[in-house]
C-alpha cells in the first residue's frame, strides 16, 4: 500500500480506503464483511469510513464494525483511521437530521457507543444544511474536536463555494478542515470544475467516494444485472434504471481500454483518480474479498500514456 499526506496535514491516508456504506449492514452476511475488513487491514488499508446512517438499517454498519473492532482489532486502534459522519436523516423529530449542534453532537455520541470507541479519527458533516447557520455547524465540529471525540474534521458533499465559507470559519475557530469527501469517478467529474482547486489552495485532502460509480465502472453489469449486485438487490442505492443503455455503451468501451492496459475496468477507474495529486485516497466499496483483491491490484499499474488519457477523455465527454 502507498500512503499520501492528507492535504498539507501530518496525517497520511492509504491510497485505497474502504467504505462500509453497503455490504456491512444488518441485512448483509456478517462474516463476509468481517473477512473483507480483515483482509483490507492486512493489505495496508488503514482507513475505514462509516456514517451514522450506514446499514440498512441505519446504525447497523457501525454496530457490526464495532463488533469486529472488539474481536479482531482490539490492540490495533492506533494503527487505524476510523471516520464517521452525520448530516442525513437518522432519527425522527427535528433533531435527527441536518446540521444543528444538537444533531451533530448527539449523533457522534451514538456512533461512538455503537462502535465501542472513545473517539473517531475524522468526523464529517455529511452534507451542507441550508437551514442551519454554517457558523453553528462549524462550531459543533470545533467543539467535538475540543471534547476529544474526534481528532480531525471533514466536510462531505459541500460545493466549492460552501467549502470556502466553511473552511474560513473553521480556521478562525482553530480547528482546520482536514479533508473533503466528494463523489468523484470517471462518470461524475463535477469536482474538477472548482472544488479540487479550492481544496488544493487550502491544503485540504480529498477522498473520492463511489469511485467505481457504485459498481458501474467494473465488469459487474457488462452482461446484464446480476441478482446479487447492488442494482439487483432491493436494499441497494443503485437502481436497475441507473444502468442506462448509453452508460453501458460507454462502460463497454472503457472496459476495452482497461483490457488493452492489462487491467480490469475497476482497477483503471481507481488509478485514473489517483493520477491527480490532489486526490489523497480513493474510497472503494466491496461485496467480496475477490473484489477487494482486484481493487488492491490497481496500484500495480498506475501510469497512463497520454494516448490512453486522451482516449478515456474522448469516451467520457
Ligand atoms: N459522503 C457520502 O455522501 C458518501 C456517499 C456514498 C459513499 N460514500 C463512501 O464511499 C464508500 C464507497 O462507495 P461505493 O460503495 O458507492 O463505492 P464504489 O467503489 O463506487 O462501489 C462499490 C461497489 O462496486 C462493486 N465492486 C467493487 N469492486 C469491484 C470489482 N473489483 N469488480 C466488480 N465489482 C466491484 C461492488 O458492487 P456489488 O455490491 O454489486 O458487488 C461494490 O459494492 C462508501 O462505503 C462510503 O464509505 C460516501
């Protein structure tokens, strides 16, 4: 595994991190998830990403991960970077969603209980909340760090403008923003417009989520929609309708480019993101050990010829 400094901070993150959004909830086989997490750590993936609402049901991924920590990683806490988030709906009533101080602080307390932890390494506000003053949300993040319940804070799904504003408030409070977690893949390049520049300017790291477009940038859907795939399952966030014919056509062509490079499409999609030095880590998901192994091997072939990049750009535009 290679490690990159997260922006201009002292914290290094693995080039590939593992997310527990899907495949680690109460509806998923626990032992499969446990094997994936164990294999990931053994391969040098030190960073595991969660959120209060991961499951389903919401909270169950943190409960399962807490179980793994207790049985398999007891003495390894200092070798791990664990993140969680709050910002989406978590519990009924006005205090279980959004960006209020009330929600963020109580949600992190619940996350820590579920995982059996005293602190997380990174706590994120999961999405911008236009109904809460940004000062209140950022003061809650600052407070959480001062309480010792998180070592660093991050933002997720904030636009470039919202990030600029939030970063300035955090800096004034004395708790710098460590990292931003946007969606970024070959099929969604919105961060290239201005967010990556903003992060670079302020020395903030970037961890790209859904780098495989939830599985579309792999061989998963090349021959139809398998029943056990994210799009095939009723609990998945990806829907059958998302696998549109025009996207599939593009994926087939990208798959050819990957094959010519001697790697899988998933591997090419991962290193294509890592070629930008502003990207600290690529946050993958996996439903099997085989997928994880395949993704890890991406790092064996990182270099792109200009002709390959041109070809990919042509297919993406
Ligand atoms: N901040 C946010 O708002 C936000 C939002 C979304 C995600 N995230 C974070 O990002 C993480 C990753 O997101 P994601 O799961 O959407 O990432 P992804 O890596 O784009 O998709 C993962 C899915 O792709 C398929 N896959 C992975 N490797 C494969 C391979 N080598 N060959 C074939 N198929 C492969 C699997 O699908 P199957 O299940 O079909 O096998 C797997 O579940 C999440 O766990 C979470 O931590 C954050």
